[in-house]
């Protein structure tokens, strides 16, 4: 099979972590078959560089990242039209050149419908090449501030058109897949979860600690409700039956440091800052449990990475989190319910000996390992092409 990936989100020099979970999927599938990937960088703002194309080959994955110069005129509506037309022209030119050099792909795999799916739809009309769509976004959830219902008519109609013409659709959670079915009136949606690279994220028995260690890993943005975690942890400290601490790994430390200072939690909460993805495993493996309290999600990668490290998880029940969490590996609470979060964290600490961390890790590896998820995509390619 010759598969071409078109990605709406992907790491690039302006946004180095944008869609990094798509890159992990790409590397996983490329371990089994050649994958060519094209990403047209969507900045939608003034870019001072000239048009540029970079190509990088990593084993069987070939990534082509395309940057194009765009200068705004200062009229919002007109600039949007100009930008979309320029994006479409450049993308079609790049893909037509790709086809001239490499021949037609058997299948196009779109990651995030807008705008890569828009291009795949044009290619389908020109060359009769089928495409599938993988969706990662959480904006189908009503709680998302940028939720689908509030998007522009152009965005909604084109997303629906792209998905209705796809040979198959995947989503990283069954919950958001159901919401997509309802909003877009489509049926052919499969769940293919996010992955954990178990070369890094695996169970590592740690020395018994005197201080019970909770860990949270994210961008520390408002979506993740780190404020709620800190407040719930403050109550946990006040009610504590045993010593505990909280490790916060992520970028936006300045958003939360004042609250930690005001609650006098500096001796109990440690900010780590941003760390390389493979180094996140070190903090997970050295912790006792993982906490996530997002206001909305789809299916966060760090959730399954924590499980693959054998950590019991306390999380808000948002997006597809319930796909992964059972009574054997954690507890779920309602979003924004800080009292429930405190009680759940207390419960996990009290009943900690009943969690079989090795079994949690083994079961997560069986479900979310690179090889498992890659094979699900390959099986889907074969079924579509049949």
C-alpha cells in the first residue's frame, strides 16, 4: 500500500509541539510500512520568511513541511478569503508535484479535517483517490470554548462535507466519535486511541516513598484546570492522613505560582517546567498516582502514558477519558467538582495497596502500545482498499 498523510496539525519550526501526537502516530505506523507525509503550515498571519519546503526522512517516515509567505492587507474578511485561496493553491500544487514524482497514492490519510481534508476532497475529485479522516480535536464537546456549534458556517459545512466523502473516519475516543456522528450525520466512525511509546513509558517499581507523590503533566493551560487541582490538593493537605506532594510538569508555571504562594503550598507543590516528551516518563515512573482535572478533553496522550507506567489515575470524566479509566486503575469525578477531586485523591491514597500497578501497566500496554495502534490503522487501510 502507498499511503499519503495530509495533516492539518503537525510540529514545525513555528509551532514545535503542534499536533505532536499525530507525529507519534506517524512514527508508529512507519515502523511497519513507508509513510509519506505533507503538512502545509497554517499560521494565518504575516510570515516574514520566504516560501520554504523542508523534507526529512526518518526510517520509513518522510515528512515534507511547507511554509508559505502571506502578507495581510488589514481587511479581516478579505484576508481570510485570500489566505484560504493561497493555501488551497499551494497545497494542490505540492500534491500534484508529489504525484508526478511518486505516482498516485492508493489512499490519503487526513489528520484533522480542516484544512487538510479540504485538499483531500479536491484530490479525490481530480484523481479518484479515496481518503480517510482521523480527528483529534475536542471541539465537538459542548464544554469546549471553541465548540463546533459556535464555529462559522463555512467551517461546519466544510467539515461535514469532508467527513461525508471520507471512506472512513477515526476518532481517538468513542465519546467524541458519538458526538461527531450526531453533529455531522455520518456513520462510518471507528475509535483508534492515542498511543504510548512503551519503550519509554513502562512500569518501573519505585522505592517505597515516605511522601505520597501525585503528578500532573500538561501545558498547565486553563483547559487543564490546574487551579482546581491546586485547590483540591490544598484541601487534601489539610485533611491528610499521610504526607503527600504534587509535581506539576508543564509550560505555564507563571499562571499558577501566585496561587501556590498564597496557599502556602511551596513545600508541597513542585513546578518542573517543560521537559522533552521522552523525559516525561521519568516523572511518571517516580510518582505514586496521576491526576487530571480538565474542563474538556478528547483522549489525552498523557492519560495512557501514565497508565502504561502503572499509575492509578484520578480524572474528571470529560471527553473520552472514561474509555480508559475503570475501578481497577483509578477514579472519575465530575469536571470542576473540587470537593469530589479531593475525596477521590484521598480514596486512592487510602486504598493504594489495592491497585496492582504492574497489572495496570500490562493492560495499558495491551491497549495503547505503538504496535497495537499502528496495526489498527493498517487494518483500516486494508479494509478501505478492499
